[in-house]
C-alpha cells in the first residue's frame, strides 16, 4: 500500500477501538475505586538480600555506560520511596565488523 493510499489515523477502526477500550478501562477503574472506597498506596520495594541496583555492571560484552549514574533530588527519592535505583544510559559497543570499515 502506498503512503498516499493509507487512511488517516483518525479514520482508522483499530485506532478508535483501542481508544474506546482504554477509555472505558480508565473510567471503569476510577469508578470501581470510588464505589468500593479503595485507597491505593504505593509501597517501597526492596531487592531481595539487600542487593543494590547500583551494583549492576556498567559494561557488558556488547553495551557500555555513557556518563555517570544520575541521582535524583531528595524530594524525588521520597516519592520513589527508595534510594536503591539506577538511572543510567547505555550505548552499544561498536562491533569488530564496524571497526574494520
């Protein structure tokens, strides 16, 4: 199918079907929480055995970390409920085939 023959997304039946299902799910969940008087509370999750996520390797055979791990501000860590998290970027290492070019 050529790009000019494609239907616009707003005229797509699958788009509106997915949109309707997600909208009904969101409204239904909100209504159920209100109707049953539920209170949703976020609990902190601790890694088994006291493991630290910062111990995840910064380099693997095919990936390497870019820059330093980022620490969030104290108020964000309060919302996260933990200081045991990792925020880092990885980039694929150049393959040996790439270096031969």
